[in-house]
């Protein structure tokens, strides 16, 4: 059952990581109802690397081009700098608040459900606003804008908020279009999730067992496969349909989660 649960949770991670519905909330709620747990509750964080590898594969050519042109292209240097600036707030706050996040916020399923619902309402409201975008190229965002998006990302340290949801909503309210907001969120996820993976692995390096490693491996592979599907299709979907479907999904999952918690504990 543990390996089956790890497989289900890995698929869930890949399917929800890059859409604004909070993969962490889905994993923590599903783990709660499945009775699934690994040392230090590290599973939801460590399997995210599988989803990150999915992005790296999909954007491999573009990333390689950026790397090769970094010495000669101001555009490439600007983009890398904007991602690093966007990553900085989460790196600092995440390192400081890590223990509180894992010990308190990760253990509050009722809070997670309420945050899912509240975030869904906010996302629905933002999606319906008649915003006039000024920024259409994720590789050319102004550096102050990148920093502000990075600060928005920090809100996602509250499980249920959604890292991609916080960055996308923040970006939209600050004048980006929907497609470039999602794309910048993809790239910002790379250092952020790798950093979270490294921090959790370091914190629990002496406590993780071989059983934990096997379960994490199953979830990692499942997250990679399902993440590939989402990354390849999300930008086109968002361009056509916007974010309202994800907002309604968040609200439904939050309500269903509360009903399950009150009914079964």
C-alpha cells in the first residue's frame, strides 16, 4: 500500500505542480487520508525534483541556448539575473522559516483547505479582471518586477497557497500577460524547488531510511512522467481558457477536504 500511495502521490505532484492549485496541499491532504508519511514529512518536497526534471527536459534547448549565449547575449544575462533576483526572497525566508513551516503549517490540514478555498476565490477574481498587460516577454521582465514576483512566491510557503498561483497572480496584477506569467513561473520554479529539495535532504540526511528512499524514488519517477504532460500542454491551455478552471478546482478540493476532515478526522 505504501508503494501504491507513493505512486498516486507522485502522479498527483506532477499533475498539480505547475498549475495554480497547490501541489503541496494536494499531497498533504491525500497523504492524510491515505495514512501515508515519510520521515520528517519530506516526501512532498523531495519528489518535486521529478517535476523539475520534466521542465528541464521540455525547455532543454532553450536553456542550453541561454547557457551558450550567456557570455555574449545581454538578453540571456538579463533573464538569468531576473530569475536569480526572483528566487532570492524565497531562499532567505525559506531557510529562516523552514522548521516552522514543516512542524506547524504542514501539519494543519484544516488550514490547508481554507487556504485552497480562499486562494481559489482570489484567482477567480483576478482572472475576471479586465487587466491591460504591459509585459509579454518572460525573458525581458524588469528586475524590480522579478523581485516583486519573487516576494509573491514567498506567500506559497503557506501550504495551499500554490507557488505557481502566487507568482502568476502577482505577475498578472503587476501587468504581465497570462502566457508569460506562467512561463516565468516555470523558470522561477527551477532554483526554488531545487533549493527546497537540497534543504530538506540536508536537514533529514541522517534520518531518512532505505524504505523512505524507495518510496521517494517511486514518487519521483511518477512526478516526472505526469509533470511532462502538464508542462507540454499548460501554456496553450492558459492562453485559451485562462485560470478560472483552476480556481474552481481549488474551491472544490478545499470544500471536499473540509467535508472529509469533519466526517472522518
